[in-house]
C-alpha cells in the first residue's frame, strides 16, 4: 500500500459493497474492574495509588459494560492463524458505543462507518482490521449520557485509560483474533503489540486520545476541586495521566474537545514516553466554534517541538468550513486509517504535514 497524502473521503465509500465483502457488527459485554464509583473513588484491582489517581482508590465489585465490534469480511474466530490489527474508536460527550454507528447515519441500510470500512478494505486501501466502539465513561453510571460537570458519568471520561489498559484490551485480545497480545509483557512483545493497535476519537473522544493515551491532565468538577474552570464548562484540571504509548503507536484526534491538554504538555509526554508515536493525526473544522479555538489550536501549539524525535508522522488537517459534525469526523477516521499501521508508503523521513482540505457533506 502506498498511501501518503491526505484526501477527501470519496462519495462512493458511503455506499454498501457487495454482500460477500461486508463486515459484521456485534455487540458484546465484558467485566470492568477499574472505574469511578458513585462516591467519586477509583475502584481498581491494580493497587493504583491515591497520588497517581488524584483521588481515593478502593477495591470493589466488577461492573458489566458493552462495546460494539466491527469484524471484517472473512473473519473466522476459528482461524487462529489469521490475526488482525485493531482500531479503538471513541465517541463524544453525549454519545455512546453507537454514536459512530447510528448517529452517523445509514446508506443502503448499512451504517455509514461500516460502509466506509468495507470500502477501504475491499478497494485495497487498508488491510482488513477489527474496529472497537467502546462506551467511553468508566463509571458505575456509564449509561448516563447527560452533560453534568458534577456527575460521576462525566468524571468517568477522564479515567477511561485504566479500564482500557486493564479491562477492555485484555478482553478484546482474548476474545478476538488480534495481532496484539497484551499478556506478552516482554519488551519485544510490548514493542510489537503497540504497532498493531490504534486509538482515535471525536470531540471528547479526541480529548481522551490526547489526554489519556498520549498523556495530559484529568479533569473533575470545579465544585469538587475548588478551582475556576478555565473553559467555563464546570470542569478543571487535576492530575496528569500516565499515558498509554506503551500500548498504542497511532493516535487520531478529530475535533478534540476544549479540555484537551496543551501542546507542550502532550509533546512532553511523547518525548518522555520512551516510545515513538508513529502517527499523530489531528483534524478539525475551521468553523467549529466548540473545538477549534480552545481544543484543536491549544493542543497543536508547541506539540511537535516538545515531542522531539519521538513523534514521527505528524498530520495537522483543517477542514475548510467544517463544523462539529460527522463530515469532519468521517474524513478524520478515513485518513487516519489510511496513514496508520502498514498502510502508508515507506519513507525514510517522517511526514510533517499541515494542510487544509475543502469541507463538503458526505
């Protein structure tokens, strides 16, 4: 595969491919032992310290959560010799594991995002892969989709990294035929596994990609912290998350939310991680009044220079006239996938691309 450039998502990728080349979508459930409880404590089974978590940590019963999983055409759970890379695609603040699916619409009675994935695979743009659509609130009330700065459901967004590391990834990599195996704790295993996982998200899911996966600040209610909200949304920063760059080599933020940490913090986390971030793909609409001025611009400012040589391919993509919607986010997911894993044209020097593409309805 020789992908190298950022392009607009083709119209035809919205249409369903022939039946035999379509992937399947399943909903599945798993146990979560690392989450925020109703007392705002971090329930965990990993002896996480209070100083790291920024709050009391306790033991507790597991909760049951769900996620949606896209499996490519031809996937056979009994074919253990055929393994796949995995993309974790995160939803927004009012969304759920169905936001990328039902909120994104349908064409030919198929979810648009599934049609896009099917077309990317069928046309040879990317290798077949698994895509996981999680529930991004790591809290006992994870099904509460309201925006409530004082709610534990909101706090759960800022502790999703523990669930991902200790609950979700182990479940996915034991349940499905994945290239990555989180049970391999050797240095060679860690280095190999991260090359076969990617993480991306829209809006607050983009923030999670930056703050939780790369390493930025957690947030809590300003009423609880006693600090003024710098975003005037009732939230203020607390402690820094350790990041998950030992798990992921590719990160994509699509219209990342205003609570995203600034570029110097994020770049510093990349520089200190001991791992290279092979692809960072950040995109936003230049007419997005929610994410562009305080989320996107703040996150990209100084990031590259602070990250140094640990940041490899670095994409900054503005969508002309784009707002806070799926026209931007679908383009983000499309290009991020084309430019991640081994889908990109081999190159000796990292790509450093800052560009503007014309927005249009898809």
